[in-house]
C-alpha cells in the first residue's frame, strides 16, 4: 500500500521514562503517525466517510500520551499502534516517537524510536 495519511510532529506532554524525574515531571513527546490505506475511494468521491478523520487519530494519540504512563517509549508507540489498528480502518500504521528533552549527558536533538505494525490478515494467527 503506497497511499498514506501522515500526522507529523504532534507534540504532547507526558510522564514516560524509567527515571523518577521523568515519571513525575511532564516533558514533551513528539509523535509522527503514518496511516497506510487505500485513499482512492476518498479521492474519487470527495467524501470524508471514505477516508479517516485524522482529527480523531490526533485525539487518540493525545489521550494515550497524556493519560497513560510507560517506562519505555517503545511501549508507548506500541499502545498507539494497537489503538490505531483497532479503532480505524487502516492496513498498516507507522509510529515514531521522539523525546527532545532527554538527558543523556551530551547534546542531541532527540532520542526516538519507530515501529510499523500491520493489521493481521483475516484468518491468520496473531503475530504470524
């Protein structure tokens, strides 16, 4: 699938991290989400019902980042990916998360991860 909707650099405050300070002092998290799906029906019909309301995806990401807490940004990304796959008709989702205020004892723009998850094919076992 080459069609995609992208939401880039959504920034939310959260308390994710393994260190006590990170768990109690909110810091910014930058989230990118790419939604892979067939956009041709929406392009031909000009009908929102034929695509995904990316405002709803934005709110889903905000809710997960701001109201949950994970030690690892890998777990945060997994929660976002699973919620998007469950709640929206996408074939695949890519989630990138960056921590721009991470303290590693040196200068860097951010630390981050990227995951890609696909909707299981009908009839296939999870993880297959």
